[in-house]
């Protein structure tokens, strides 16, 4: 299988079966994030336990890149301290803007989003859920 096809498969898998996706009770919605240039809309809820991210859930509508990235983000954040989670989000945003390299071995499924860097208008699609997570941590006082 070609590398491009592999990445395409990973992306579509997260888009079709987003992890940690589902209805959120209104009381749990922490962040409502819009990406008007593409029409993406994500709502996010997060819960901390013992000083670590215990759960991240989201719902909403958006393009394949936005939902796949949110799905990957929701998996990667679990178990991190708020400080680690913020660092991870900042690193990913810098990576998507082409300002920072990340060791390909540590990218995991995120490698499937690397190609998006060639399309500046779509970068926000990939990073919006990560910004939403940073805002959620802020609202949780973490
Ligand atoms: Zn989008």
C-alpha cells in the first residue's frame, strides 16, 4: 500500500468512526468552536480527574479533516496533565503551520494530517479542535 493511501485510510477511518464522538449534555459543553471559512462546527466537553485529562468528548459537523483531527486529539489528550495537553496542542499547531518538526515516529495517526500543510486554508480545519481543547482547559481552571 502506498503511504498516501495509508494516510487517506487513517483519515477516513477517524472521520467515519470518530472516537469519543457523541451527544453532549448541554451542561457539559465547555467550548463551541467555529471555523467559518470551511463551515466546521465543533462542541467539546472535557473532564479532569486527579490532575489529568480523564475524558474528552465532542460533537458537531465538519469536513473530514476537522472531524478526523478532533477524533485523534480526543484520544491523544487522555491521561495528560493540563500542562502536557497544552504543550501537545501548541506543538501540533506549530507543526501544522510548518514552524516545527515532529519526529515522525511520535506522530502516530497525526501523520495522516501532515499533507494538509500544503493547503493553508485547511490548516484551521485540523487545528480548531486543539484550540478548543486549550480553551476547555482554561474554562476548567487548569
Ligand atoms: Zn474544514
